[in-house]
């Protein structure tokens, strides 16, 4: 084999990997500068204000609030909902909002209503109430979903359902036999 035989590649006359590493570092710097200038990704940082608010928990690590009572009255055109919530923690929960999502008879969400609790500051081991009247559209009512949320579009707060079991409508009514 002759000594002057050399294969030419695109790396033959370059300076190794240095230009490629320098190009990758430059690209990372440009992307980071773009994110800083435009604000893209600002809400995803672990120290963002969005993540500074967490749903409270009770001392035993379970749900912070419990639903004590829930009453509803329905007509063809409206739905009235009222309830009582208890704070199970040792801290004050401020600005808690009841979020009621109403589903039509096809079980599609038709409207969402935010109802503030009264009093707005739920004291430790204390109770608060909420009450609203919702006007239904022509598609009727298929059901509703009740959740609780911290203010300013904060996280949802899981709740424990501690309502008493419903009693039969008329205990003197005979049960159907098979």
C-alpha cells in the first residue's frame, strides 16, 4: 500500500470536536437568553409563585376540610345548593372557594360557578357555609360536581365527605317484596 494514500473525510481538515462543542454551548446560551427575554418557562420554575401555594393537609396527613352538610333544591329552571364545610387543620384557611361544575342531561359540563365561603377565613376546627342559586339552560340538569379551591386560581383542596347517611323518605312505607 502506498504511503501517500489518505482518505478524505469532512473531519480531516477540522480542529476536532472543538467547533461542535462551541456551537452547542452557543445554542444553549441563545435559548436561555430567549427564555429570559420572553418569559417562556417562567411559571415552570420550582421557585415560581404558582408553586408556592399548596393545598393544606390535616395533622394526620389526610384531607384538610370536610363536607358536613349539603342541601339542594331543583326546579325546572334553577338549582339551589347550600352546604357546610369544616376545617380539620390547626391553621386558618383563607379565601376558600366552592367550585360547582354543573353538567347537563347529556353529562357535559354546561357551566362552572365559583362560590366564596362565609366567613372567608375558615378558623381551625371551625365551620363555614356556602350558598348559590344556578339558572339552568334548556338542556336541564344531569348532575353537578363540587370541589374546593384556594383563591387566585390556586390548587384544589381535597375534602372528606362526612355528611350523615340519608334517612329513608317514609319509614312506614312497606318495602317491595320479590
